[in-house]
C-alpha cells in the first residue's frame, strides 16, 4: 500500500510551474508531475506527495529564488525541506537536461545524502532586512554611477564650465550644480552641459536621500535582530546586516563556526606544494559576506588596538599582509558566529532513510 512506504521528493523550480518527482526509499522512480506556483498548486503538490506514502524529505533546487515560497509552504506543513545545489556540468552531460530529470536528480541527491543543507526559512526579521538592503544597494550603485557621469561630463565640458567645477569636493560640487540656473538656448553645448549636470545633481541628491531613509529603516532592525552582533568593534548596520542576511533567519542551520566561515569564504584553503607549506584565501562562498568581513578587518586594522598589535606581531614573523588579512577574516567569522541570534533549540535533523 502507498501509505506503507516511505518516499522522497525532488522539485525543480521555475517561475510558473514546479516539476516534482517522487522516488521510494531504494531509489525507484514512482511518479512525476507539474504544479502551478500558486497557493492551490502548492496544496495539490502536497496532497499528491502524501498520496504516494510517508514523505521523508523534499529536495528543492533554488530555495533562494523560485523555490522560496514552496519551501516556506512545505516547512509550515511540517515537511522536511532540503536545499539541493544545481547538478554539476559532468552530471548534466551524462544524464541530459530536462525538468523531470532535474526533479529526479534532486530527489536522488537527498536519498544518497549528497544534499543535506537546511534552507533559510525567510520568514523573520532578517528577511525584512534583506529586502530593504536590496533597495539600498541598488541606490548606492546608481549614486556612484551618477557622480561618475557628472565628473565625466565636467572633463569634456567647455572650459568656462570645467574651470569653475574642477577640483570641487563631491558634496560642494553637487550643491553647486543643484543650485545652478542654466541660461541660453538649449542647442548651445554650454547650456546643454549645464542642464545635464544640474539634472544629474538632482538625481544624486534624490538617491542620497533614499539611502539615508533606508539606513534609518535598516539600522533599528539590525539592532533588534542582533544587538550583541552590532556591538562588536568594526561592525555597523551595513556589515552586520549583510552577515545576518547570509546566515538567514535560522542561523542554527549552520552547525558550527567553521561552517559559517566556509559560507563566508573565510575558511583557509591548503595551498602547499613541495617544500612550501601554506594556506591561501578562499575564493568561494558568499562573496558579499566575504566583503563584509574584509571591511570589518580593515576598520579594525585602523582603529582597534588589539588588531593592530596582532598585525604588528604577525608581520614581524614574516607573514604577508594578504595572509594576515586571511587570518583576521577567520577570527572575525568565529566571533560573529558566536554573536549571531541563535535559537535555543537545535536544527531538526534529517530523517534517516533506509
């Protein structure tokens, strides 16, 4: 009977339709079906899964994108969700590429134990921080593009415009351009350049105000989510917000500080050969989290006496600046992990699959 067997499911996620595949506990393919990415579609998918037997786990590819909502839905219905990485290129060359194949591959990855990661829950204050930081990050990028365009226009502007603006600091330059009142005919290059510069200055001011508003919203949320983290030296709302976002609302899914360091690309990687015995910087992991650690290290190297003493000692021992920074990133990752808002209970272990 179907209700007497244990099954594992895999889901290949897309914008409008999710492809699901079910296998039994020894890997035999039982069924494949598509479901719409709507609340009704999610309910039909869950009923379909349970009609085949006891659902041990569901492997989902793309829990941080198209699969975010189905992962939330299944978790809310007490179904164990496992994060599945995209198959490597060799596996796709050997097995082919299609939605049913990918869904089946996700299920077998869970069954074999190749996939065992717990996805982010995305249902708490850290998810709110992540959403607000997306807006702030795009505004910062646009503001940088705007000031670069202003300075490029000044370089090619007629001397009457260029000479008055060249050398002004950014804030004074923006204020001067925003207050300007270009006169003359628009077909005159000088008038056109002045008009363009004035509009760019207004755009810069609007983006600057948007960033300030985002900071006012994000700062209190970060402090509320992790007051111990924000109190560490060298951390501000921006770097702390990024590290919280990388860890997620359920940081206990990271089973150790070493796992968190690996996530942030701060775990040392052996780079020994012959008579050389050394480690190098890890180029993997979440690059935004790694950038946050790098920023924290640079701030501490300048202002934190404990860090400055460490740098002086390691430099005297012959260690390069790059290797010192690598070590400091690892230390910061360890310290940050200890101050993340860990939950009291431990992560729910995956069910044993016979």
